[in-house]
C-alpha cells in the first residue's frame, strides 16, 4: 500500500530560519532594549538583583579580566556551581569571549575520582569556577598528580572571608584586578560556533558531551519564547539544576524576551519555590513530575489563594495524574515540554485549566516549535511509520546538536542538511501531529518476547484514589525473562483497593501481560520514604529496579502450598500469572482461552518451585483445564520420585572411554593437551550435532561485540570470564567424532593454559566503533571451528579512556537461544559481584537421559510419528521453497567455503545477488497491527504461534503452487526426555535450568485445501502442534535411519532450506548492566529463517534472515508483506468461517522496523 505523506508520523515547523547573530549579540540587543528590567534575581543571596544593563556591564568587565589571563575564543569554561547570580554572570561572560561554557553537575565531585578526571581530561578547561572552598579542595585532591592545571581556578563565594586553597582565587579578586588599556575581547563570530557543552547524565555509562551552537541552543530559547508568548514582566522560577538543558533553554527564553530569571534557592526546595510563587506575579515554574509531588506535599491549605502561575512539565513522561496534581496545586496553566540534552524542540501550551479534565490517559508533549522537526520510526530505522503507530522518536531541526564531543555518534545522523538524533524514546503521533511519549526503550519490559510499556501501567494505577504515585520496573523471571512489578506510595489518609483488584483492573484494560506480577508498597515493602531520583528530579528506575530485585530475593521462599485443595491452589497460580482474579477463571475451560504459551511455561516452572512436582507442556495439552491438572498432580504427589535434585547420571553405555581416549589423542595433541586435561565427556544431541559439520570455517558461528560500563576494568572482565567458564562446562568444550553415529563434547579442565586459548588480550583499539569492526571477516581470526575451543573471548582496551571492549565468538554446537540468554545474565551477575547467582543444572544429566532413552517406548513412538509425516517428502520437490540457485545454504560471510566433496568453492559460484548492499545476515524486520488477536484467542483458543505457522503454510503454497506446504520448525525442548511418558520429568529437575541446548528441529508438512475455512486450518494446525510437542524427543538420527536415503537427505535439506522459529523471548538489557551488546552477527547455515513474535500494542513482528546468494532483499521484503497480510487476515475473528482461498495477501499497513543494514553486515 502506498504511503500517504499526510498519514506519516513526521512533522516540521514552518519557520526553519536559523538565528543569524551570535548569542551574545542577541543578549546585548535585549540589554540595550530593556536596560532597567531585572535580568536575574537570587532570593537566597540577600535578594541579589541585577538589571540587564548591570549584567551586561559586569559580564564585559569579567570577560576583559579573563581575557587578560589568557582565556579567549574557543577556550572552555567549566562551572560546578549551585543556582546563584554569578552563574548567570559567567554564562554571559563566556558567550562574550566566544568561549565554550560547560556547566557540570557538582555531585560528580562526590563520585569516583576517575569520573572527574575523565571529564577534565576530555574538556581540558581553561577556567574552572566552583561555588565553595570544599569543592576546590576536592578538585585539588583529585588532580594532585596532574601537572596541567587550568589558567583560572576560581571559588565563587558571597563570603569575603573564605579561605582559599592553593592555586585558587576568588571572583571578587578577579573583578578587582586592574584592566589592560585595550584587553583583547572577542568580536562576535558565527552562530555556528560552539558556545555551550552539556553532558548527558552518565548514570550507567560514561557521560557524553553535547556541543551546542547559537543556532541549536538559541533555537530552543526562541522556541519557548514564541510558544509561551513571553515578554517583559514575566518571571521564571528557576529551581532546576543549571547543568540541565531544560534550565538553560528556559533561562534563555526569558532573557531573550526581556523577562526575569529568579533563583528561589541554591537548589530545588519546595518551600522556597512556593514562597516565590506567592510573592511574584506572572510566574512560570518548569518542573519534572516528581517536583510536583514535593510541592503539593508542602503546600498549605491556607495558601489556596495564590497569584496566577504556570507550570511547564518535562524531563520525564507526564501522566494525567501529574496534570491533575498541577491543578490541585493551583496552576492556572499547565504545559508540557519534551527534549533531551541533545536538543529540545517540543512544547504543548494547550493544557489550560479549563481543559484539564482530560479524557485520554496519554498526555501529549505537544507539537514541534520554532525550527524543530520530528519523525516516528520503527526501532533501528529512519523511515517514518504511520500516525497512531508506536515507534522510536527521532528529533531534528535547528534545536538539535550536530554530534557528540569526541565522536561516537551512532545515534546521530545528518540528512539533507538537517541534524537528527535518535532519542531512544518510545512514542507515537496522533492524527493532528501531537506527539506522545510512552517511555524509554531501555525501560520497556520484555515479557516472553512481548514489549510492555511501564508508563501504561503507571498511568492506570496512578488514577486510583489513594495512590499518590507509582512506578513500574521489570524484574527478572526464570521463564518470561522479565515481568512488571509496580511500586506505589500510598496516601496515609486514603484507602486503596486490594492488590489483586488492582491487577485485575490493569489486566482488563491493558491486557493480561500488563498485569503487574507484584504490587509493592514503597515504605511497607521496600522500607524507603522516597523514590530514588537524580538532581533534576527524574526517577532513577535502575536504582528502583535494584531495590525491588533485592526485596524479591529476600522473599523467594513463600509459604508452602497445601495439597488440601489443589484446584484452588492451581487457580491461584493461574491468577497470579494472568492477572485475572480467581473468581473470573473457569476451572473447566481450556487454559488456552486465557493463557498464552509463555504463561504456560511459567506455570510449569511454578509447579516445580512451589509444589516440588512436575507438570509439562505435554501434560497441559491433555490436561488442558485446571480441574484436570489438579487431578493429575494429586496422583503424582503419591508416586513422587525419591531421586535427589542434581544427582549425576552415568554416561550412556554406548561410550567406551578407552575408545574415546584413543579418538581424542590426536586432536588434543594438536591443541597442546593430553587426556589428563579432559574433565568429562558428554554426548552431543542429534539435532545440535548437525551444526558441527559446516562447509565454511565460520559455519554456525555467532560473533558478539560488547562494551563494558566505565566502572568495569580489564581485570574485572577477565576475572568474570574465568569464573564464567568454570560455571558452564560446555563453554570449555571442544568437539570430537566418536564414531559415525555419535559426537562428543570434550569438556576441558579450566587450566591456565586452556584459559589462554579462550580469553585473550586483543590490545588497544581507537574507539568503541573499532570494537564492532575488530578484525571483522578476518579469515584467521573471525571464526571458531571444529578444532575448538567452541568459545573464545577477546578483551580490548579503548584508547584514551577506561572503556573495555569485548568480542565473543560462540559455536552453535554449545547453545540455543534460551541458554545463551541465561549465560549472559550469569556473566552480568558475575561482573556485578552478586552473591546470589542463577542456578544451572548439569547438562550431562539431561543428555544422559536423552541418549539413554532414545530407544525407549516414548522415543520410538515419537520417531514413528515423525517418520510417518516425512515419508515420501523427496518426491515433493514442487513444494520446496526457496528455490536453490547456488551451492549450499549459507547466511553471512562465506569465505573459505567448500563443496560437499571438500573441493574449494569459488566466489563466482555464490555471487551475492544484492552485491555490496546485501543484508541477509541481519535480515529484514517488519510488523503489522493485529488488534483482534486477543479476541481470537479468547473465543477459539488459537495462539499467535499457530497463526504464524498457518500464514507460513499459506505463503509456501502461494510461492510454489503446490498443494502442500513443507518447511522446518525449530522447537525448544521444554520437558525432560523420558523412557516412559507416563511420568515425565520424574526427577523434578527444572528443564529451564539445564546448562546447555535442549533445542529440536522437525518438519511442518501441511496440505492446504482451498475450501477449508480459516478456523478449520487454525484448529488443525493447533492439533498438529500439540502432536509435535508430545513427540518432541524423537532423535533425528533415529528418524533418518527409518527413512530411505532420498527422504532422509530431503528431510535434512528442508530443515536448513527454510525454517520457522517463534520468538518466545528475547535478550533484554538494562541501564544498570555492567556490559552491553553493541553488535551481534549470526552466521547460521540457513537459506531462509522466519522469526515471528509479538510486540506491545498488538503488533505482530517478523524478522527474516536469508542467504544473499539465493534471495534478493526486494524478494524477501515482498514476501514478508504477503506473510504479514495473511497474519492480519487470520487474526480477524470475522474471517474464521471464510475459506482460506479468500485470504488477503495485500492491503495492510506494514511497518518497516529495520530495512537498512550497515556495510559490516553485508558479507
């Protein structure tokens, strides 16, 4: 469907004329026009007041004296100061000299000395100004070993008796110095000159400097001035920290309008702000939401009659509850602003008091103001999506800076001469062009692959009477990855509903997955009086998450569940998972009407934790109601196995250790080891071992690049990796062919010599970008193969910084997605030095049962099930897609590939169809909105993975013209392999804690009948999926052995030609993580790989990776359109009785999440 430009989520203010004069020229013009108007008032400095003429004259005098000390054009003036009049003086003087003014957060002096040195080394200031002697002493202590000192080090103090540290002077001393006859003053230059540098918060990583020019910071000031219609007589209550862009943009807006800036106190103090509001007319108070709560708590009822004042909210997402509290505070006008340190181009002036009773919960931050631009794009893309669709906010235009200090501009770009920055914020634009912010992407909670917006939950709970404020964070969950937990602060004088009722309310209005797993009280549960905040009042969700996680770890041992009424107890468990109250859960209907697949896995996990019993996904197919599950578990508790958790199994009988030893000698010798270095021998599962035999050096390789936080050293990373290797045996393994049927992992002792093979020092790189590209596609470095080890880490140091980089190589032989994500969480816990680490069950136990039971009745029944479905597939060549036009199925860099007979391949045999623009390794990601998918599930018990399989089947017959669809399926083993399926998982071991891959592959083979209705196809596919899950542990070698050679060969080929893997969950990073992924390149040997999943807002997401020698990007893009349109058609309950021949493959709005890929992906 062609995009209508007016329907796209982008906007541009009509006035894009940039300021043509330097900032000091603009300020001098105001001083000349309004010389006797008050420019700055500091109430806490004995009501110090300077007019514009006085501020202008004092700035000229200070600039002349600084110039005589060598501070001039391009020099950097650093301040670590409170809100005081001298700060304003320094701002004007710096602009007058053509300097770069750098206001820093004074709290940095209380942190690690390395943080201060990082800033000073990066800035190399010519002058430093601090508010008091203690700050000066702290800087002296930190820089004691530094020879290079600023030209000027000055204490700005109102106390003339202040003792001065060595090397420091006072502002009064500087101002009393005699002047030269003709001091060299700067002539105002270009508006493109850098005049201001602001730093991002740097709470979880190194702060980044944001240089601003007259154009960028001036446009912000002018934008607020025009939007708020400011003029002389207006008063700004400036209680925000002076290093914050919100402060500076507003301060400039009032100065440029000839209005007055008033400091009520050194920093934000609610009583001082309220006193200012009572004392002055026409006051505007910019606030972050947390400040409104503080002001309301301090406001006295007797002061209900106040002069008119306005509030402008910004700095954090604004909820309806905060707007209402502004009304309670007495504000006659409430506005919202939006931006970031990199640029502030938004304001909403439409929230007048008469319209504060809003009917929608989302509060708009407004439209772009003077010089501003905005677009909403899919995450990772620069292409605007449609209005009303949720995506990532990109800010652009005159108010946006041109890039970070020192580079590292991954989130910045320039397009058609316009600066743009990718904010990392999630939001949408309505049909009138108003922008709505839903929160930070880094705060989004990923529950089983679905994105949950904390702000949505906060908005709904915040409307409940008796809840003063509430914040939601994601906490780790062994199954779902993360679940939302709400932390509320109650009104002591009010009453709130029961927590279960609050969960039900959220579930009913937002969906089951949004229901908080727990609702905690800030004081009663966490023992805190206040939420953690930054200096500017923003909630520090990273810290709040740590508080919640610590609390939950302390209460993990719940009261044991009684067996007296299992039905009631199971209903309670399902209630906790779904957010539905127990009374609303029917115990005699299939659980699929109210629980998705992730909730079912969580349920199985909870049964093991709370009842020390086992119920599997296979069980949930047969025992699909709560009453049936209670009956099953009641029977199992009487035959509970006496095995202890963690008991090691013997190796399978078919392994002769002497034979294994002989087979290993030559391999170990080549690595410099002997049999004595082998810790244990573990068989490799049938499905996984297919990745052992690739046709190129980097077959089945995954390369991941990481950057550590500023507090992590090289030694920290090395120590954590060594412990990590000790905790996870497969990471220390190398593969060995035992015989024609069996391959083994040789797990090596974690000796110092073996560690050196796995953890290496890569030396120094130039910058963080160089970590991503470090020896990329280098044939001697950028791969690991069957020679072993199967994991390698290269530690890198970044020049001129304390940043540590890491490049990992892992072979798919040792992992699947589930265990890989758990390993990474474990590594992060080790780097954080956590006392309580994740639990892992030895992989040898799992694989011993897998191998030992492969000839048991359950395995043989599973083998027969799959053989019957596969037999004859070799004759169905007309149903195979994509068509093969080049040797092998290879995704990614194919250097060194060989033919099946091991003769070298030639690049001309596998030309990349898109040449240098090939993006198959990264793939293409798109999405479609499916608003009725929940209704389909509730009415017909059809889950999203079944819809994906049906859509894939319809696409296949559409592409091939055949009557049947044949493709591979990737299934995660979520139950224990057992010889007899009457008592699965009898050992009580949590399958989710197994320390290795449990993945399986099988074939989807479905005949499509044109007159079959949609619900008939969906129901049939659902039944087939149940059968597959019930027969998941069918050893692939046993299947191939029962097939004839042609069917066996075709079966394996199809699995790698085209496969579908439902995205059950994803790897999630948090702001507080000690190490973060910056690059992930997977080189799996697939022709085409579908990865569907669900996103927040009922978006069905589809990522497709493919072999660039077999398919073009345009072909994949087009077939994805048809796939997603088919999904949307199948999700509509109105189509359930229509024949599939009427399925629509066009006509839906498809969101492009990421179509373009950088050059490093192209090989």
